[in-house]
């Protein structure tokens, strides 16, 4: 929502939380880059600076677990609410249990759906072949620094002020302490493409620099070189 105050009346702002959006008919939160590009067309898409924010997959899965564990009915947007039957089942069973128990349950359910439902987003900003469709991928762990890069690129200060989605995690111990060898490997296998592209490693600091499609977009100190990925041409 931080960028919404810089938008005009004809701009599209997708719904989030209790905010209903603006000019958002037929648009939804977290639409994939290839969907947006197809709807607007390459000529318009390529005129815009496009970016997203990503996070260490093990941190992201742990955060997703705590979001389920800390669910409170009535908070958040209408799309985030769950049914009465689901709430009763969770209360009776103690779901989502421990992180490992939750992951094992998700893996068990994948035998029906064919995929483990975890917060994997690489398809949202790549073309399906691993090539970036956005100009920059900023890192959640380095957001204070990376927002400065974004501010320089946009020409105005960008600050992260929203608390949406925060506050459900009850402990702040290092994420690695929440994982067993089994759960660590499960996440590594499920997010293999993400880890290769973004260069995250278990229990290691996040890379310092954002991932860029074009290294000339952002200005960095001369002694460092931005991470670069190929970008699919229009």
C-alpha cells in the first residue's frame, strides 16, 4: 500500500486486506507477470519498471506456517477467511501442530492434489523457463537497503509502513532452529528452482544485492557487481 499514495485515479491498485482496490475489476492480488504482460501487451509492459520482493524459502515457509497457526477469524480481507467447518476442524485437531507436523500433513494432502501447497512464487515473476520477466527482485531480508535502490529508481522515497501479515509469529529464534533434516530437505526440493535463481542457502545470510534483469537499471558502488539474470525479450 505504500505506493498507492503515489498512484493516480486511473491507476490499477489490487485489493489487499480490507482495502477493496481501485480500478481492479478482473484483477487479483499477486497476478503473475506473464498474465499482466499478456493483458496489457508487450509495448506497454516494457515501458514500465517492474519489480517484486522475494524471501529465503525456509523463512517464507516458516512464516506461512505461523500465518496458519496465528489465524484469527475476522481479521484481514474477505478472501483470507476460512469456513466455520474448517475452523471447527482446526480447533478440534490442534492444526497446524508443529512445523514438521504441518509439512507432513501438507505432503500427505499432495497425494490427492498432486502438489504440496507451499508459498512458492517463482512462476509469478519468471516466464516458466527460469528467465526473469521483471526488472528487479528485491530481497525481503535486505529490504531497508533495497528500498533505497527502489526509491532512487522511482524518484521518491519508499517506506514500508504496513503491518499487514505481521505479528502472528510467536517466537523470533533463527529460522534454522525450527527445521529438522527432513523438513529442511523437503523445502529445498520443493524450492529447488527458486534456490538456484535467488542463491539462498540454508542457515546462511541472504545475498547482499537484488537480482536484476539489466545491471544498468540500478546504481551500485563500483566495487560490487549486481546479480544478473537473463530476461526474456519482448
